[in-house]
């Protein structure tokens, strides 16, 4: 795992969200293809900080690099559940199909 991503995840898990955001951004700028976990966790942290628009963009960027990633798709579906329920349902169905392959 990329060192910056490892630090971001550790800070995120410890509840140090400002530090986690700093390292997620650093990882994104230095190695955007390092891991789908970057997009999954960074988007989730943005969402938990009421930054839905930014979170959605991070998830979409992640899916461009890692299409079909179950973690990113699930988080995007959760984000869109209230705003766009039909899109959310289609994403959940895609996740189910991917998991049953």
C-alpha cells in the first residue's frame, strides 16, 4: 500500500479527519492509480463531512480508473440513495451481480 494512503487510512480510522483528508489529497496528487481504496475511503470521508458533491466526484473519478470496483460502487450507491434512488438501485444491482460472479 502507498505510504500516504496507509497514513490516510490510519488517521481516518483514528478519527483524525483533517489529517486523513490531507494524506488522501497527497496520495491522489502523487499516485492517483495507487488503489481503489483511496477513492472509496476519501469519498466516504468527504460524505461524512457533508461534502456530497466532492464525494460524488471522487467516486466517479475512482470508477473511471477502477470500473466495477464493488467498494466504490457501493459507496456511490449509498450517497445517491436519497438524491437519485433509481440510479442508486441500479448501482446496488450491479454490485450484487459483481459479487455473485
